[in-house]
């Protein structure tokens, strides 16, 4: 799957529509500064969206689904969008992508959550007057997005927006693995082969 200019336009449009001026400014600087890599980066080395443009596809899905949930539950849509865009930003440093995807030195040593929270803190610090409370809410979304300590987050989600982000992040990654596993299963049976990471077989959709 190759990077798609329509996906970039959609992301830029969502950022331009952000109401909170601080969040909009921060996200605009993310797009400006990291745009070239964001357009082509994979979201992972193997687990999900592990191809060029995979990270952008993942971000856009979270932006779309997160926007719907923010409206349904009456939470701050700007924070949810910011979480969608910022939560895996550390993957730009964690992964090297030059044809093949590899872990960088800092990726191995620090991981994308630590790298990402540093990037968000640094970018907020460059915007004069950026509110500390808002910066911490955004940093919290980055560090809690794996949802549990056992899954690599040092703290669990403590805001509604962070909880929504961690839930849809897991949902999107897992659904992506479902779809791929079904698509790549070459067996004849009704069920797929065992998926070692998901620890289950899957029932193939009818009619496919
Ligand atoms: Fe992550
Ligand atoms: Fe993610």
C-alpha cells in the first residue's frame, strides 16, 4: 500500500478545524516539522500497519473513530484528535524506515512512548505561553496509550480522552491483525490457522 496524498489532505483538514488554538498550533507544527516522515512511515516493524504509509493510515482511522466517540460521549474532540496524531509520534524516532523497517538505537533503548512524550514536551515548550495543564494532558495521553502497565504504559488512562484513545488504538491494531490474518490464510477450512500473537483462530467472514 503506497502513501496517499488524499490521506494527508484529510489529516491537514482535521487539524485546521481544531477549535483550541494551542492544540491547533501544536498539531500544525507536528505536520510541518514531521510531515515528510509522517507521510511514509510504517506504524510498526511487524505487528500492525507495518508498511509505508501505515502510520498515517492508523492515525487517520483513530481520528475518524475518535471523533465519533468524542461526540457520542461528550468529551473534548480536540484532545482526542491530538491523541490520535501524537500518541505514536515516537515511532518516527523508534523505527528507521529506509526500504526496510528497523529499530533505531534510541528506539531500542527508550521505546516510542518515551521518545514520543519527549517530542511532545519539546514542541509544546517552543510555543510561547503553551498552558502547562494542557501539555500534561497531552503527554498523559501519549504515555497511557497502551492502556495498562503490563502493556508498556507507565500509567493507566486517567482522563476520558486518554481512555478513548487507548481503546481505539488497541481496536485498530487488533482489527488490522484480524483482517490481515484472514486475508493471508490459504487454508480451505472455515477457521484460519492459529494466530500466535492473538492466541486464537479466527472464523472467516462468510462469502469471502
Ligand atoms: Fe503505541
Ligand atoms: Fe497506535
